[in-house]
C-alpha cells in the first residue's frame, strides 16, 4: 500500500493560497505580493515574503521498498504583502533573497534526503530528524539574514548576503529540481 502525504514547512495555510514555485530564471515582482494586510507590527518592515517548501512522499509499508520524496520551494502570494508607499527595486531584491534562502535550504534538505533515505524504513527512522534540523537551520538563517542586514537597510551586509546566498545555491546546484 502506498501512502501519499503532503506537508508544508510553514503552516497548513500555505496550501490555501496561490503558490509560485522557485525557478532560477523567474524572479519575484511586486504584483506577486497579494495580501492586502500588513501583518507585522514593526514599522520598519516594508514587505513580507511568505515562503518555504512543501514535500510529497510516496512510500510503502514494506520497509525495504524504495521511497520517493519530492521537495518544492514555494512562495505564497496570498500571505506575502508590501507597503505600496515604500516599495522599490532594492527592497524587492531583499525579498527575493528570502525566497532564494528557502531554495537554498530545500537543496540542503534534498541532499540530506538523497544521501540518507533510500527505503521506506529509512524514511520512517530518519525523516523527522532531518526535517527538524533543516527547518530549524532555515528559520535561524532567515532571522539572522533580516537582523544582520537590518531588513535590507544595511547595504554592505545586504551585498554580502546576496553573494553568499547565490554562491551557496550554486554550490548545491546538483540538488535543484529538474
């Protein structure tokens, strides 16, 4: 018997909105930010990118049978917002990097899964720990990114992160989706 499961990194409500799947040649535009509500109480925040990943699993009750796990990086349009009076291309680049960070950690997730989970038994034993570690690392990286770049206002630090994120994504290019 095969089971098909779909999980989201951030919350079940990600499934309710319009999603954009991360693609190297498709960058975010301000029209992608469709939520009319500014949900952050910090007046310095100009926009919010709601992104992460979702995955599907096809496995068997036979622990020796192969397992298939597909991990997709997503941007949720209906939970991402902007302050239309303060947006500009520089802020959009900062928000794009949040989405790129989600792809970076999806690649790390794919790498761990590919290296450590071959069978349904491996999935049962190892997946939750891998997921938990990647999720925690992802959340911490996103928070550090905003803190150190001061939500993109520190242009020097923003440039450093831009280069780091691009370099790390490229370093894991063998784990991008086809």
